[in-house]
C-alpha cells in the first residue's frame, strides 16, 4: 500500500489560513473590548423659575440714608426705599424645585459696612405681608451655597416648591440706628438660584 503524501504547499496554505483567522479574531476582540458603551441622553425640562420685580432694576440704590430704627424702617413705604418682587415657579417634569434668594452688595457704590446695613424681608400671604425674618445685619456667606449663591452674598430665604405658583416678597434695607455714620449710600442686587428635582 502506498500512502498519500500531503504536499508542502498544502501545509503552507493551511498554516497561512490559520494565522489569518487568528489575526482576524484578535483584531475583532480588541475592537469589541475597546468599544465604548452607548450613552443615551434625554434632556428634559424640570421646570422654570422667574424673578419678576417692579420698576426697572432688580435691586435698591439708596443715597444719603440716615440711621433709622427697625420699627420705623419696617413700616416705611416711601417710593424707592423698598423693592416688591415675585418668584414664579412652574413645574414641568420635576416634582420639586428648590430656590434661594440672595442679596449681593454692589461694593463700588456702597459706603456702609455690612454690620451697619440692616436687611428685612417679608412675604405676602392672603394679602398681608409677614416677616420671613426680622431685621438683621447683612451677613455674607463664607463659601458658595449648594444652589449657587456666591461667596459674600446673603441668603434671604430658601424655599422648596412642590407645585407651580407665585411667591410675592418685599425687601427693605437701611442704615442701622446703632451706626456711627451720619449718612451713607448703599446698592444691593437681588439674585435667584434654583434646582429642579
């Protein structure tokens, strides 16, 4: 009996095909393992916050103000000495919107120190304004707040809203009657920061 001999060229072709298949498998494995997972992004509107204010400015500028007692300043309704404003909350896909109102001193126009500047905020409920907090000296934040109020600003109130609606406020600032100054100037701006959840 004569054995069939396999030619050398057959072995070369077989080894070549095996090597080619091995290279294809390795390249495919590397490409698959380096493939990034597909990230699906879906941007939704959680809600809206709008700061509305009367007049043409979002703050107060008071010139040559004299020291005033808390009792007199709280009841004063002279034009230009207070700021009426509202925060309009509109929930969309969010269930809750957190917001905070912050007061910022415009230092280039202010000659009163923080300790001599009194701040008072009221909120309207059922047609009557009631104190959110009683008059106190301006106290600036030592660091940025969680919602974004900057360093040096004073948070007037923090609110959690679970339904759409408007919150009406009245802001007053004045020179404290304990100040050694005879008069001074102050400019403050109101800022709104929020987060929908």
